[in-house]
């Protein structure tokens, strides 16, 4: 038992209603039309429920182990409760039942005898895949795919071959870009391919770096990211799909990271130059789109629901790094007298 | 790809959506209108952050090569350039102007820090100066990003770093500083709200102040001598936060109350009831209680909103 396609689509539309800037009357009427029998929460609330339930799962596993009931008992309790909530309480997307499902499966895996083999990653990937299917959760699905890519990296790490290890995640990213071409009726599957396209280039780079024990940039390593970035960019512009544009941004960022060693310019100038290029690019695109009302436009809209939160939070943290460390709290030291003789920021701090 | 065109067409045919609204939404679903607003703003923000990071590295790596005065002057000129850009374009602001202004603010921060260290100006005073300077900029340009810088500098002046590690610190002095900072922000928010009815700064003050206050009480709860006081503080703050959530219809405050409250109670439990069975049992009970409490509060919240 899980939401039908129509119900899942209704949930997805309901999640976007606030971004559509509808008149209050139409907003209310459409919201009413989209109501389903399932109890759901907004992503922010669902994340809070998910966190609290995961916390409870840890305690449950510890409790079961301490009374000799093993992790399997914890798994059975969690999965049983999760299913009860879905079938009887009609909870789907509340954050609780998904935490119980994935927590139960991981508790079950934790109870299995550990052999230290890389195949454990495949078992974890299967658990996430199963939870993704049951809960229609794109994030679980993506974690499953990441675990699969990491499994191949672990299997082949002795070869210390970047290409062999990066090939799997890069191929998956490419498949995801191609998959975005099709119209999906289930929103979670569309989101799944979006996340895979965004995350896999990063997985390829991290796995490749780890197995080669190499921190230096290579032109030949930058090339696949450049090609993938161009493909994602062209596909994103052609299909008019935000997730592919983000995937292109990730690929280009990794490409720039790979190239940074090859240019004999100090890091600070590379950072400043890169920043100026991005600012210039943003200004150019904004200028080209000014006043347009159809096709590509620049009318206000959120890329994610938490754009402003991310920006202000990031600014506050980065700002503190720029204007230095605060005074070390010591007894009887007032704020004004606390010295601050360390300055720097964004990874560069120094005492003068 | 995903398209909700069939559902929107049905909604139009059923009279739920008016034809103009439906036409606009269907055009969006067909990608006949596709906004790059988010991408442009993200590019500009990342660009500004990269430049600021580069300047930071520049200062660290070239102290001796360039000379203290030259660095100070160049940074001041660059910052002034950013502010001038934002000022001249205030009537026809584009999507990147906010990021240029933010870059200017960050360059001022870097410059002030540099001057303080090179000419032995008191670091605390520099942070206070930055808090005031960025606050003036925030009001002049109506910029929440500059306000964030100002609050960050104020917290720095009071000795608070916005790092997760401080949650697990048991330094009572740090907790008191967090409370003081929260109180200042609460007072500032009230003055701002009364002085400017159309202010957009209120959420920034509110969320930062409540977070700092909860962090302060959690630090109390982590300290052996003040653990009980810390739990009581956190629960009292949680109650206030819940009331405020219902009064203002802002669910985030409800979540803060439940999450921080659960954390504080569990920290107290772990200290007071050690043992392999009792500790996880009580933790499980508190977590279940938190989930049930939040479910009930959330349901009430939704029914009120409806």
C-alpha cells in the first residue's frame, strides 16, 4: 500500500503551491482539490521528525542489544511500526515512517555477522534501494546508488586506476542526464534522476582521488568533467531543467579543481579570478535576460525552498571567518577586552 | 522531466483555477517561461565568496611582499568600489548587486581585521566597529546579507563562534555570552520592528536570537554543575518558543523547541542515569515522547492555519 500515481503527483503539486504565487482563493481551492487520504509534512517538518525518529532508532538498537534481544528485534519493531503507520495511520512523507524503514533495514544489516568485505556496501545499497521503493524517497535511492559506486571503488582500489573507479559514477551521471529527457509520471523517480545527475560527478572525483592517492590535478581527469558539464549544460538548456544546470555547475567546479594545479598562478589569484568570472557571467546572463517575459527569463523564483536561509547562514559563517576569530572566552573577560589577533577566512587563517 | 499540465488543465476545466492563472502555470510546465533567477543569484553569490576567499589567502600569503599599508589601502579601495557600485545602481538594481554589496562588506571585514593586527588595534573593538558598520550598511541598502555580517561580527565581539562544536562545550561563560547576544538581538528586533513597520529583518533577528539562546542553555545542560539549570532553561525557552510559534504561525520555532528540548533532556539523562539499559531506555522514551508531542502540536498548528 502506497500512494497511487495521481496521489503522488497531487502531493508534488501541493509542495509547489507556495512557489506558484496564486491568488489566495485559487490557492485554497487547488489545495483542497489536491488533498489526499495520506498524512504528509513539509520537508522542513519531515526532516525534524526524521531526525527525532533516527535518534529513537539508535536508542532502540542500543536497548535491544543491552537486553540480549539483538539488532534483529530492533529491526522487526521498527519495520513493523513503520508499516503500521503507513497502513493504519496513512502516514506517508511524514518523516517518521521513512526513518523507521531505513533504520530498521540498517539495524538488520548491523545484526549480520561482519566479514569486512566490500560486499557489505552492496547490502547497504540494497537496503536503501528497498527503502527508496517502499517510501518513494529519491534521497534514499541516491544514497543506494552512491553506495554501489563506492563498492566498485572499494573493489578496484588496488589497481589505483582513476578511470576504472570514476567510470561507474560518471556513467551513472550520464545515464541520469539522458533519463531526464523522459517525462516521468512519478515525481520521486524524476527527483531521483536529478539527484543522481548532481551527486555522481562528485562521487567520481572523490573515489578517483582516494584510490589514486593523488592530490594533484590532471588535465586528462579534467576532460571528462568538462565533457559531462557541457552535456549537462546543453541538456539543461534544451530541456529547461534546473537540476541539469546544477549538475553542469558541479561538473565544471570539479573540472576547475582538477585544472587548478596546472596553471602556475598563486591560489589567491585563481580564487579571485574565478570569482570575478562567475560574477561577470552572472551579470552577463542577468543583462541578457532583463525585460524578457517569455522563454528564458529572470523573474524571481527559488532554486530551492531554502535559498535565503542557505545564503544568510553561509554569509554569517563566512563573515565570521573574514573578520577573524572571536575572543576566547575566559573567566572574568568581557566581550570588549577579548583580543582577536587571528585573521583570515575561507580556509585561510593566520596569526600575525 | 516532470509536467503537471494534465492536473492544471483539469483544475482549469473544473473552475478551480481561472484561465489566466492556469495559462501562466501551464506555460511554466511547458517551459515556455523558464526563469534562471536562482542560477544567476547562486553564481553571483559563489563568485563573491570566491573573491573574498581569494583576498583572505592573499593577505595570509603576502604579508611581507606587499606591505601592510598597501594591503590596507587596496582592500579599502576595493570595498569602496563595491559599495559605490551598489549605491549607484540602487534605483535599477540587478540580480548581482546584492552579491557585490556583500563582497564589499566582506572586504571591509578583512580590511578591518588586517588593520587591527598590523597596527595593534584591539580585536574586540574592531569587531564592534564591524558590527556597527555592517548594521549601518544593512539599513542603508536594506540588505539582509549585510545584517547577517553585522550579527556575525556582534557574536564575534561577544566571543561566540558559529560552529557546531560550541554546542558540546561546557564553558558557562560562553553560554552567558550567547544569552547576552540573544538578548541584544531581541531588543534590536523590537526597536527595528517599531521604527520600521515594513522591515524585512525580523526573521533574521528572531531565528538567530532563539538559536543562540538555545545554544546557551544547551551549553549549561552540558556542564556538570549547571546541568539541571540548563535543562530547566531549555524547557522554559522551549515553552516560550512554542507559544511564539503559535502566535506568529511560524512552525520553525515549534521544531526548535522540540529538538533542543529533547537534546537537553537526553544530555541530562545520560549523565544522571548511566548504564547500558536504563540510558537507552529513557532516551527511547524521550524520543518517542518528542515525536508524539511534535505530532500533536503540528496537527494543532495545521488545523489553526486551515
